[in-house]
C-alpha cells in the first residue's frame, strides 16, 4: 500500500509533533497510511522545507505547512 500522505518533519520540532498526531489520527480513522520523512537526512529537502516544517503532501501535492487542519485533511482524503 502506497501512503497517500507524506509528512516532512525534523526531530525536536513541536509543530511536527502536533502535525504527526493529526495526520496519524485522520489516517487511522480513514484507513489510510502515511509516511514521515526527516528533512535533516537530505540536503535538498532541508533547503526546500527548512522554514516550513512540518509540511504535508497528499497524493504527491503539497497540502499544508506549519499546521495541519484536520477537517481540510479529511476532505482531501475523502
């Protein structure tokens, strides 16, 4: 099963922790999976998302950054 949601994050980021909780809850409720990518392991990702983490993608397209709106994520996956 390919994850429909990708969460780009970095260790020690409290906004990333909050976003992970929302993404995990929504994906569990809807029977979807998500993948999390640590941007600090890739220089290109670090350059791209440094000021925006957490960043969420749905179906390969950027969906949110900084905060994840639960209702909006549910709608995107619905």
